[in-house]
C-alpha cells in the first residue's frame, strides 16, 4: 500500500534546485536534507544512502561497542563529552571534528571506552549495562572546547553568542526559525536515559538541566566532590547537595553569565533544581525493581539507550554520535541465558548490540571553510562500522539488540522492513525494551505484518522509527553460506552475516527458539492496563498554515544564490510550538492518573511520538487511505488484549481529501505512576523537536492537582 497524497518527495524537491558549478561549502545542502527534515510533505525518507553508495562490499568483522557494567549493585562510570581528537568516519577522506562520548569505570579509570589512544574511528558511546535494583552513578563532564564550534554556547538574549545557529546565507537558515526553536547551543549537553522509569528531576533523567562546557575543568577535583554524593542516598533537593558542589557551581555559572545564576537562584528558592550547570554533573538514580515493593510499576528490563538531550541540539548531537546502548537486565535475561546455557553473562558470540547511526560533523550549520570534508552522512553505520560482517555457525541462534539511534530525519529515519525476509529464522522477543507477552511471542505481531507500519509501505515486517529498539532471536540456516548474506534496509545493505563452521563457539547451536509454552509470563506490572475514566485526551501534531505554504504540501520557497529551495515547515503540537506563547506546562497529570491519549497527525509526514519516564500500551492505530472516489477511509489495527508496550510510536501520516487533512491516529494508554516532576514529550525526528515540536509534561501529587501544574516552570533549554 503506497502512501496516498500528491506531495513531492524530498529527493524530488532537492533535485529541483539548479545545479551549482561547484560544490557548496561543506555540503550545507546535504545537512539541510538530512538534519532539518527539509520539506516537502515527505521529510522522512527510508534509511538508505544515495544510489551511488548502494553497492558496498562486506566490511570488517562485527564487534559490539565497548562497555561498562555494574558491579556489586552499582553502575559507576565517568561519561566525558569531549572534542579534542578528530575522528575518522567511514568513506570520508579527512578526519573530522566531532563531539564524542568517552567513558570508563570510575573504579577502573585505566580502561577507556572507546580507547582513542588505539583508534580514532567514530563509535557510539560505551554500552552501559546494569541490573534491576542497581544504582546508576555517572560523573558527567562536559569538556568540549567551545572555540571549535562557533555560535553554539547557550546564554542570555543580547549576548554576542546568543541565538540561532547560522549559515553563510541567513535567508536559508535560520530563516523564519526563532530562538529557542532553532538549532543552537550545541556545546551544552546533558544525558537522557531513554526507556528508564525513574525520576525526571534532580540527578536522575533530568533533560531540563543544561551542562555548559568547560574544557579546563579538573576532573580529579570534581570527583572528590562527587564521591560523598555517591556514597549516600541520592540528594532529593539542591539544598541537600554538598556545600562544595553548590558553591563551586555558583561561582562557575556566575563567571559564565551572571543572569544564568540569577535564574538558577530563582529556581532554587522555589524548591526546584537549577537548570544551568557549569561543566560537571553527577547523574545518580536507582533502577526501580518491582519486587522491592517501592514502586507500582518498576523498570522493564531490556534494550534501552542514552543520548544527549539539549533542546536546540538533540539532532546535532545525534549526528555527532552522542548516543549509546543502555542494557538493563532482569528476569527476561535470566530466562534467555538459562534456556541457552549461557551462564551469568551474555557472551558476544550470542548477544549482538547494533547501534544504528548516521554521522555528520557539520555541527552548527556554519559553512565557510574549503577544508571541511564531505560528511558521508548518507550512510548508516553499525557501531561506527560500515556494513560489518556477523559470524554465525549453521543452526546457531543469536540475540540481536537493535537501537535506532539515527537523527530520524530525511535519509535516516527508518530501518527495515525487508531485513527479515532472507532465509534466516526470526523471533522478536521485545519492543522498546519491554518483553513480549506469551501471546505476542507466539503471534509475532510485527514480523507477521499484523501491526501496520506508519509509512504505509506495502511490506510486512518490523519497522523501527528513530528511538525505537527491538530484541530479535535469529537462527542461521542449517548449511553454511557460500558468501556473506546481505541484511538490508529498504534494499540497501546495513550489514552481512557469514554462516560458517569456523564461527566462534556458541552454546545456542541446535537449540532453536523457546517454544510458545516456554516463554515467560509478563511481570505483573506490565500486564494490560485497565480502562481509564472519562474521555481520551487529544494531542495533535501539525504544521503551520502560513499563506505562503500549502497546508498539506509543506515547505516554503526561499530565495538562495542557487535558486529556489524549499525551507522546512514550522512543526507544531496542539497548534503551537514549544514556548511559543511563553513558558507553560502543556500536559499536566495527577500522580497515578490513568489516561488514554489520541495522537492525531495532520501532516503528510509520519511523526514518531515519544514521552519520557513512562512507557505506554498501543491500543489502536488508524491509518487513513484515500479512495478513488475522492474520499478516505481508515485501516484500523485494534488488538483486543496484549497490547504492545512502547515508548516511541510513529503516527501514520494524514491524507489529503479536497485539500483537507484526514489525520492518522494512534490511541495509547499510560499511567503516570511512581514519580512526580517535569519532563517532555516530543517528535523523535530530532530536528523537529529542536525546531519546536515538543511540550513540557508535569506530574504532580494528586492533592496538588491542578494547582501545582503551572508553578515554577523551567525556561527554554
């Protein structure tokens, strides 16, 4: 089923631009296509490189990213954001300047992951591995040299370095974009632990905090301040932080910009955590174990991930590779290891972690140096490698953990669905880090084509939008392969599998898949939610209808030196952009509130909806289809029970009927349990989020609802 509608594809739009007589500086047009989601109605293209790159020979042997694992109930790591060493990117001639994560075990600092003293090849951040009930203690340091990235430092209006990033032609970008909903501030960062059920405030999954760069900070001095924090319970308020940390932060933030500390002080006096932090931040939280009796929901064990999440910079950071896998283990993993006889830890011969990324070193749209390299951003890398080769024995079973850590924009938004149609056997076991129920393990709703994919592609199979994860058991054929087998996404090779008797030993050989009756029951906190009271709440994804734009066509023509180029539309949620009318909590719920939301998409682009802290069940997907009579109807997917849990769901695009949008819809059910605080929902096409497709979410104590909803709202970030 092809997506109805008359809008041009992005590639068609790009081809309409008159050819230059020479290449533009540092492929500005490539970045606008791949990061802005520039716009025609289809700002999302399949996850494919350009046709010239389609035939790629088998690459180097596959390797999991280096990792850091918890010990004795604690995951203790340093995560350093740096820019000191230029990195090598596959198929890019020159080394490029990237921001990158480098991490190591606090208690074993001699082993760094990745170890840049051995290789400067681009990689994801280290895989973090913990267990239910563990404490996560991460000393986060921002050591970026801001002088290497002009126009990227977050500060107050009126300061010389404040505002949107720029291009050589300001008419092209920032164009109509306005601060804070534009690309900006990408030297400032934080850590988002995507998929975790934990507090959104304080030292936990706090994406409203902004850790500004300080490449001269002394990590030894900061660690001496952090260690007393990590030895005790996580401080619940700023005033419970050590005096040494509070005083040093006040001095350092004031030195950067006095007005930033004035806002911090205002938040502290209101009982909030300060947003602006200089250089060093101690992430510290517990992964809730339902069996502890402390929580109503608990953390779902499975494949999650982490990435930088600073508004205005999320897409730029992802294009720099600032992401990594986060594996949280529990009974789900104990079952798999027991079934396959793997002992207490997954061997690499069995577990494959595939972090899918696209890299673009052009970090802030500045274009003016002839020395800037072509980016290679049209290619998709697996753990930093170009088409690596996985080794398997005949009949061997492996578990592949997929993480779509792409920016989600044009050329990089979707993976699959054709990967699972090449003679191997597959069983999906989890989606977005939540295991399947026995019924879904038996029925395989994604791989069997029961769940519609939001791009309305007429192919059954698992389709991952940006931010989605999937765990899949894979069994090799019974006979060796004569040559490496290509595994493709939309017809383009992502990696190869070589089936040979010489592959590393793996206890799973000839073991097959667990039977339907052997598959474990869902934990009680992940069983189907009950029916919520009242009517569903609507959240509407759209784009603006300025006179110079066609509401269902997208785009706005902008004059450039090269001719006419389509600028991206102005994306909205509930008919407004983030903070368009000033700071406001857009969605507020009482603690323990159970709600159905209907996510409506009035654009002809599929938008992946993501909300932090709590996963949701997908109750219904309504895909509009235009008919030959000029009307439209809906294809409806509505399982009666065992609805799949997700934390990212792509909303089907609208179709145009007589110039009006017939929206795509997804109905989700979620309960806001265990944690109060302020966090966000947004489109996981991260350029859309950076440019305003985001809302603030707040959960308050039931007795304070709704009075506390609009108190002490964080400012733009």
